[in-house]
């Protein structure tokens, strides 16, 4: 299995990161994609991605929209230039985490978020890499941007998809893939399950978003990659398919989007 989104570099893993990776290996994971959220962790992630291990670590590099309020807007273009330089090393396998965040719009105006995201789109096309996109309470804005932007040939992965089932078809027209995390396992989950059922199996992936969004029965605690089987089981139950079918499909799809993880 492949965890397509896990913040393994987070401070919450500093005390037992090696043990977390060992538990991931024991749970059946072969690779973990660790997305960057800002310049302060880019070099660290590139270092992670070049370390040998039983579970392959791969890096994405980007500026998370929730991180933008902490960064001087005057430096947005300079950061994108630095991102371009680091992507040119050929180590990162994706551009992102990047995207749009409605709750952050008060401190990072949506116009700024859109401009920074357009820069990520351009870099994904330039470096022929997939794009890892966060979108929270900003689905209309993202869909409008997708109408204007040229396609990203390597693909777009909507991480921890939180949109409605009705929007799935619209995103599919733009070549998007969809990843789901712990919320699909919650007892009261309705909207995530409806969206999950609307996604074609060939566009579906799984993630933990660790250390956040821990699945049932670990809800409220720290999530970690070894919980990915719980998420896949919940996805299978929600779709009415076998665990084996969903596990095989999500792994195959992740390897197709990120060929170096094969």
C-alpha cells in the first residue's frame, strides 16, 4: 500500500519517527509521500527522500495555503523561484502541498492564494510532475481556476477530498484524482462516503494525512501511516467493494501517478 499524503516531518513524530516507519512497514506499506508545506521544510524533505529504508519516502514540495499568512506576500515570487530551483534537482516526485483554503482567506486573501497556486500549476507543467492540491471550503474558486489553467499532464491529486459527490464529475473533466483520509471511517460520515462512491475506482487513492485526521478507532489522537489499512477498509465498506479490490486499485493508481514509487 502507498500512503499518498503523510506529514512525516511534523514535530509530533520527532520522538518516534523510526518506530512509526517500522509500524508502517509491518502494516504493509511500501511507500509514503511526504508533502512540503513551506520553504522551511523543503530541504529536510529532499533529504528524507534520498535515505534508504524498507518503506520508501518520497517528497512533494510546495507552499500550503494555510501557511501563507505566516509568509510575507512580497516574497511569494521569490519562493516560487526557489521552488523551481529545488524541483530542478529531480528528487521531488510532486509539486505541493498547495491549494486554496477558505478559512485562511481573512489573513491570506483568496486573490493571493490563487496567484500562488497558479505558480504551482506552472511549475508542475514545467517539471512534468503531478500536483498535490488542498481545497477546503473553496471548491467554486478551484473549479474556476481549473477552467482557466492549462492541463497538468502528470495529473492532479485532490488530497483528502472534501467536496460533494456532485462536484466529482466536474473535477474528473479536468483530469483530477481523489484521495480520502480518516473521515471516511467516522461513524457519522455521510458526505465523504457519498463523494467516495462517485469516484471511479481508477481515480481513487488513499492517505492518512498523518498526524491529522486519525481514523476510527483512533479518532482524536495522532494519526500515522500504519493506520492506512483502516482507511482502506472503510473505503471498501463505503463503496460496497472488497478490501482487496480497493487496496489493489489504490496502490496501482498511486504507482501510476508517482511512477518512481513502482
